[in-house]
């Protein structure tokens, strides 16, 4: 992730984990889909620089799509 998300520069794996991955969130089932509401964090403006989307997650093995509200 760090290699492809260039704005992170030399951020360590621990820095990525602390800044973006370890978050409080609420998961709820709404209209046949899951909704994940992630608590805002101080570096969330960097999400605009991600080279891929994160608002909808769908894999072949999933019965329902997950809609992510991160900001």
C-alpha cells in the first residue's frame, strides 16, 4: 500500500497502521448491504490521493456489498 500511495512518502508500516487502519467504526446492515462508518482521523485528507477506490467493497465470495463511509 505504501509503495503505491505515493503521498505517504517514507511512512512506516506502523505509521500507516496507526494513521489509517486502527480505527473505531460501526458496521450495520442497511437495505441488503453492509455499511461501515469509520470514525474520522487527522490524516483523512490523504485519502483523496489514493490511486484506487475504497467506498464500495465487493468480492466474489461476499454475499453482500460493503459501502464504506470514511469521510
